[in-house]
């Protein structure tokens, strides 16, 4: 038997063991740290860390080894992704290893989605929640878009964001950039760079009516400040207090998008355009606003004359 182990933290539960359909999470206590925790993990484990454990009763030939080991890691990442998507909370996995039938432990090199920061934003879950999580996970994994290119990107950046510590007091807010990339991958396939914020806001609010347009717009502004090298200050600082609501919104949009948006590019574009696409009046208004900002003074009349000759 092969057993996949990983350490986890930032979990809060009334139960010492959580049993899901394919794996379990159990708490390291003074009673089991020397009897249940594999010896090769004990040097890094701490009391009240948690252990991810998944058993594989299979026989693996040498030619199947690499594919099998890749599947093991993918299963761990799937579990982490779906746990994070299920509800808000800073659950993290670290120290992943695979125990072979002879007892030898193979260690996995760290990946960007693996982290071990300590957070007081606990991931709260009890055994009574596990059946609901199993149903939630089964429904999403069975979606045709689960392996689509657009959702693979959204999933990756959602995992990156959740693997970074968030602290508004210390301006550790890069998680917002990753979450916004994830939302753009779901909601904005257009590459023209025009109406990006408006498309994200309006499509997000249509896809999940309980997600306010203003919330998405305010956090998009924070994303823009960060990526363009501006400090997060003033009104944006107040917006950071809405991070719990934004965290919840991101999860609802990703889960709903996975269920309702087509896997193929044509079907995806049709669905999103049906949710919202800029009207001709909006495009005209933006074109005039851009023109007025870009061309001033005596040059304006000359440019207008040139446009009249070209399109008149």
C-alpha cells in the first residue's frame, strides 16, 4: 500500500479527525504524535498541526512510476483547491511525502501552491461538513470545464493567492492580484484591454447576483494600484476591510463559473457576452472620453478634420 501524507495547518474543528470519501485529515495530539505520525515527518510536525492522509491500494510497475507519482501530487493539489474553494479560511498544506509499501518515504520538492504560513483566519470544518464537501467536490470535478485551459489558469492563480499570507496592516496584499487574475481568466476572455473592469464587474454580478458590482470594482482598483506600482492608500485602505466579503465572492464566482460556463472558447464567449457586453453607446462614449483626454488644444481641431476626411 502507498500512503500520501502532507502536513496542514490553520484548521479549526470540533473533531480530531475529518473523514472524506478519498482521504482524511487528522489532528496531531500528544497522544498520537509518536504512534500515528510517520517517523520521517516528525522532525517538522508540531502539536495541533493536521495530517492529510490518502491510501492507494495499487501495485505499480517501474514503467508506471512517474505517472503514478504525478497523480499522487495532483490528488493532493485537487484536495487543497477544493477545500479552499468550499469555504473561506487559510488552510495550507506543506511537507508532502509518499510512503511506499516498504515504508520508505519519498519527499516532494516544494511547489508554489505549498506553503506553511501561520494564520488566525482559520479554516473551520467539522465531520458533519464532510458529506457536503464530498458532494461539492464531485459536482465540480465532473464539470466539462474542470480541465479546460481557462479554468486551469483560474485554478492556478486562486491556489497561488491562497498560499500567500494576507495582512492589510503590513500591506501584504498580493493575494488580491492573484485572485483578480483568477477572476479575469473566468470572466474576461477578450484580449483588447478595453472595458476589462466593467466586463468583470457586470458579468460577475450577473453570474452571482449576490456579488455586488461595487465590491468587484473596488478590489479591481486595488489590483490596478499594485500592478502599476502605486501604494495602496487612502480610500483603498478602507476597501481592504471588505476582504472577507471579497474572499467569499471569489469562491462563489469560480465555483459557479466552473458549473455554468462552457469549456470551449466559442461557448464560453457566447455565455459571457450574453451576461454582458458593452453597447455601441458605451463604446462611443468611451471613444470620445479617450479622445478628449488624449488630444487637447489646437491639435484637437486638426485631428477632428483628419478623422472627418478619413471616415466622413
